[in-house]
C-alpha cells in the first residue's frame, strides 16, 4: 500500500502495525476495525472522518497528528498525549473506550463527546470542556485544575473530584449521585 498519497474510504481490519509504518499517513473516510496500533508512530498522521472500532492505540506516538471528525468505539487508548496533537479542528467522539492516564492538558475539547468511557487518571487540567458531553464516564483520579466546564454535561459520570473554586462549572449538569465529587474538599457528610 502506498502511504505517500491520501487514502480515501478504505477499511482496514485485523491488522497489527508497529514502528514508523503509519507515520504521516493520510486517511479520510476510512474505517479501522480490530487494528492494533499500540506503540505505533502516528506522528503527523492525518485522520479525517475516520472511525476506529475495537482498536488498540495505547502508547502510540501522536505528535502533531490530526484528528478531525474521528470516532473511537470500544477502543483502548491508554496513556495517549492528546495535548501534543495538531489542535486545529480537533474533533473526536469516544464511546465505550478506555482512556486511562491519557492527557488532554490545555486542549480545546468543545467539539468532543465522551460516552460510557473509562478515564481513570486522565489529565484535563486547563482544558476547555465548555458544553462537552461526558456521559456515564468513570473519572476516578481525573485531574480537573483550571478546567472550563461551563454548560458541560457530566450526568451519570462518577468518581471525579472537581473543586468549584478553581474550575469554571456554571451551568454544568450533574446527577445527584455525583454531587459529593463537587463538595469533597469541604469534608461534608452527604446521605
């Protein structure tokens, strides 16, 4: 396959890729299903209108990679430094994914959706989550520090600790089960 030219509307299935094979690849309108990209160098790759299903991208190198209108379903994305991607047009949807220990530091996530995903230890410090949908996510040990959460929807998400004094949460939506995560610093007993 010639990776020197853009690839349009192709499906990749049941592959294992490693090393620099996909560095600077340009995919548009493609589907990747059951592809193992763990520890692969995807630096400067371009993914537009692309769908990843049952893929493993854990510890991939994504420096200056472009993700525009990309959907990840049932994917493993452990330890990814999303704060190093090309920020122009960054727009992703994560559904039923594992994003543990990934970094979104200072990233504009307003065009993103997180649904039914595990996000343990994720760094969301200084990220812009304005109007983001983060539904039914496990946010245990996630870092919220100077994070914009105005009008964000965190209904059904649990495990988070968000200090309203250092994060902007005006208009954000939470369920009653998660209110203790907003009040933890006050050491209140909520029943």
